[in-house]
C-alpha cells in the first residue's frame, strides 16, 4: 500500500530531522523495521481467538495475528512472531525483544506507567452465555437478575466480582479450577455464566449449544484493546495510530470482528 509506505518514510524523516545533530538518539522502531525488513511481533498463542499457536506447525493464527500480518504487508516487510507470555509481555517490550505486542491486550493504567499503547482498535466487554435451549426465557441481562437463577463463574476472577454486582438477586456460584463457569452451564448446574466477548466467540464455536444473551452492543464492563509498544517512540506510535485509523475506515477491523468474534 503506497499510502502506508509513504507515511512511514515521512514519519521516519521527521523523526530524524527533529533530532539535533550533536545529540545521540535511539532510532525509532519504524526506522529499524524498515531497515532490517522485519516486523517483530510478540504474542502468546494461548488467547483464542486473538492469538492461537499450532504446536504441530509452529505457526500462529487469530484476530491479532491476521492484523499483524496485514501491518507487515502494508509496511512492505516480513513478520516475525516472538513467543512470549502475558506475565513477561511488558519486560519484553522494555527490553526491545519485539516492536509491538499483538495478542489481545486491554488498555490499562497500571501497564501504561511502563509501556505505551496505540489508539484502541477493538472494544471488549463482558457478556452472558446460556444454553440455546434456555435462550427463549433469557433474552437480556435483566432476565438473569432473579431469585432462583444460578450464575457460575471462576473463583477469584473479575467475573466473580462483576456477577455479584450485576446479579444481586441471583445466586453466584464461584467454582475452582479445573472447573469453570461454562462447564457448569453445559452440565445444567447453572443457568448462565459471564465471560469476555472474546472468549465467548471461541466457546460458542467449540460448544454450539451455548448462546450469547442479547448481542455485543449490550456488553458491560467495556474496555478497549490496543497494541502495547515501548514508551518514548513518538514516530512509531504515530505511524501505528495512523495505520489503525486507515484500516478502520477501510472496514478491515470490522471484517476481523465478523471472522473471528462472530460479529453480525
């Protein structure tokens, strides 16, 4: 894409011209990527459907994997996926092991103290899941906030806290690993569970008898997903923000939501 490449060149030039000749300055990630011809992307491979690793072929697939591949294509470089974990994602960026992280990361103030984030490209949130056979009597969040209703969630998670807040009249059943909320629903021991719309998209594909209550516009506890990058690189963040804006206007991210998250 000529527009993307032209933008990259302009931003690199601006970044270089802005640096005083007598003052040493670290290269922008954008310049380094264009010079080496490779975009290094940190990812976990364990957050379906954002980033999934096929251990047999040592390859990745998913929403953010496809986005990273498109970013590299638009930049005219190759993509290299670097295996990491959420626990080591921030140190990996700080240590410059990869140019950005792509694997489903919500924008958070605690992380923003150490790393930077791009503009959001996706909105995640909490949704309820029930059996399809119960969908007729559970059409909204309000239908779950009743006495006699059991909501199953994993003990100690944010969803346990959210369930207690959203369903004060219902019984919140907190289960311990290896049990989980959706298994309680599948077994008929709970009417519903709540989880992120990201996980819900994967669960409804794996278990076709599970169904979302309402639609994603009714999500609660919404939070933006953005790409984490190293702090202090204005040129790189600006380029990524412009790329996200362009891909949004082209419908690229909407297409990824339809493909990977079941958006209608």
